[in-house]
C-alpha cells in the first residue's frame, strides 16, 4: 500500500473518478484479490481465530504445492493486504485491516446509484 492511498485525496468512486496515481496505487490490491486462491487465502487469514494463522494451517485446504501457496501469499503481502512474521520454520500471516478499510471506502456507496438495468 502506498502513501497515496493513505491520504484523504481520493474519494469513493461514486463521487468522482480516480486520478491515474490513485488508480495505480489501488490496482495491485484489487488485482491480488482477482485470483480465487488468493481470495480464499485472505478470507482464511481474516477469519482466523487469534488474528493470525500459520502457513502450515493454510496449505492443507488447497490442492497446490507449498511453493505455489507461498507465491499467492507473497502477492497478498506485496499488495499490502496481509502482513507476516517468521517464527522458526513457520510463517504466520495476519490481515492488514487498514488496507481492507481503504478498499471498502473506495467502493462505498453513500447514496443509491441509479441502476442502468
């Protein structure tokens, strides 16, 4: 997450178009969630009791190799959606609530938007 997303210079997309700089800052976050495996991983991390989960508890839920899971977790980490700590041989992941709040704020709809259906 870049400093551009930390400022109040952007507004929900229903109130005005994003400028190129802010779109560039938000895009990796949304792109990271565009993969079903990463979306599942994020939901597993976010819903983990105690606020964090060991990678060892994530890998068994997927028919993927450990390195593939590690790659997906790296994408989530680089997008600023999760953070991690190494403890011995295991890595523990936790959600970055501020990143999710930023994404939700960008998509917030304060008033009903006219439907074009």
